[in-house]
């Protein structure tokens, strides 16, 4: 009987890892759009909550000021992620906060925080911070 529970635990762990990979993949795919300088496209792909908080032109302006000077991404590594059902100032929902460490042409190391939220069956960006 112990073997059955062990096999079930491994199976459930595999499912959880696959779901975490889907969420991380969604965030990293969105970041690739940002990386390519397609700021308006990244705004269009973001969650409605994100779009309600910031106009596309304000988003484009912010990224032109903050991201563009960093240059191209050299590397990016996901450091951690955490699930949340609520975040300060945001409505209750399903959120994943992902932290990466990235290296850029003009900045050796930066910490990025990407927050994604479940919209229908998709994970979409609701926040992006870099320092």
C-alpha cells in the first residue's frame, strides 16, 4: 500500500511541475515580446487588469525609459515563483509571482519580477518590475 501512495505522490508532483512550467513558460514568452521591443504588443497580450491600470502609450513610454537603455538580454534565469490568491491592491484571483535574474548588454545583473494571473484558461501578465 505504501508503494501505491508513493507512486501517486510522484504522479501528483509531476502534474504540479508541469503546471508550474506552463505558468513560467507563459511569463517568459511574454517577456520575449518585451525583450524584442514590441511594447505595444506586450501590452495587448497582458491581462485586462494590467491594461486597466496603464494605457498602452504609458506602458510604451515606461519601457522606453527603463528597458530600452539596458540593451539586449544576454541571459535570464528563473530564481523562484510563488502562488497567491490575493496581492496588495489587486482583486482576489489566481496569481503567480516569478522572479528572474537577467543579464543585459548594459547591465550585468538585474532582478525582474513578473506577475501573471489566470484569465480564462490562460496565464497573462499583470505586472512587471525590474531593478
